[in-house]
């Protein structure tokens, strides 16, 4: 299994690989810039080359980037939508420069325009970005959400409706977040629920569309739509869900990263726990 965590880029993206290795990551997730700011200075050539060099030096086998939390590709507000599209394009350019193939993002919120209009706007946004981006191999990975408020992407059907109208479906996929899925109503805690969930995912999307995973316990109950992550084994999912995942050969080459509350203070312990669940 490719296990890792979301690590800081403090001091520059080139520092992330060592931070990831320090907490025993095989793979990692990063922001490519300050996630709470619209603008950022371009990546420097030295940052890019050092980042790539350090991936090999610290044996980080896969990296994924998560986009800024400010971006809303479903927004009905034209000004915000334009800013979101341009910011997402910048995220994709930065991923391309760093040689990162997976750019993970939340589809956004329709903010009153309705589910159908919101999903259509997300797809149109991705098509616009792809056209502007050109021949880049960066893949757009849509993260399943908990479904709070007007947030889109909380069902496999909604994710499928976005992907079905993309101009380039070959460079798209989904990120399965255990906390979000559970809060959205997918029971991945029990064995029967886990099997049913992924059978349904395979029917609607195809399991090959799962390009990344976020491993987070949940502070919310099943179907609560509460987007609150908890440490592995400390929330309503408990250990059982992660035991299923750690012993499912379908995810052997899928990067699986932690986004848990204590972050780098506890990542090594949580990764140790996850690895201990693998049946020999």
C-alpha cells in the first residue's frame, strides 16, 4: 500500500519530501501554495528542481496536490467563478511544473443555483481549464464530499454527472475520502457496508476511477453530512473500516493519505497503526 499524509510546504515545496519521510510516508499530499490566498508568487526553477530531487532522495513514490479551499468551480457568481477558474488553472500549471499528476479538488457549492446547474458549472469550469492548460498530463481528481449545505459531490451519481460531460474523461478521476463518504451516508465501517459501497461505486463510476484516497476517521455519524475529520480509530468509523481498506488489493497502487487533526504530530503513529492492519 502507498501510505502517506498531507504535509506542510513551509519554507518552500522542496522541503515537503523530507517532512513526509520524517513521519514514514511512502507518498504525500501538499498544497502547492498558501491555500487561503488567491494569489501566490510563481514557483522558482530552483524550488522545482530541488523538489524533484528530494522526492527521489527521500523515497516519496507518489505526490498529490490539493487545491485552494477558496476555489468554487460551481459558483453562480460570475466574478467568483472567473477567479476560481483562473486559480484552478494556476494550480494545474503548478502541478505540471512539479511533475505531479493528480490535482485533487472539491467540486464546490451551488449556493442556491441548484444541483443540476451547479454540476453543469463544475464540468464547464473543468473543460475551460483543460483547454487553457493544453497538453498537460495533470489529471483532475474530484473528491467526494460530506454534502454539507449546498456542497456538491456527495454521491457517486453526482460525481459521475460531472465526469460524463468532461471533454477529457481520460484525465479525470475521484478521490475517496473515508470521513466524507461516511458522513454522506456510505457505510464503509461494516464489512457488508464496505462491500456494498464499492460495488455501487464500481457500477456508477468504475473502481478504476479511484485515483487517490484520504484516510480520515469521522467525528460525525453515518449520514450526518458533518465534515469533521478525526484521528484513525478515534471517531465513529473506528479501526474496522481501515482494516478493510488495508487488505483490499484494488488499492495497492493508489496513494492513500492522512488528513487527520493532529497532523505531523501524530502521522507516524497513525501510519504505524494502518500498516499493522495489513494481514500477512
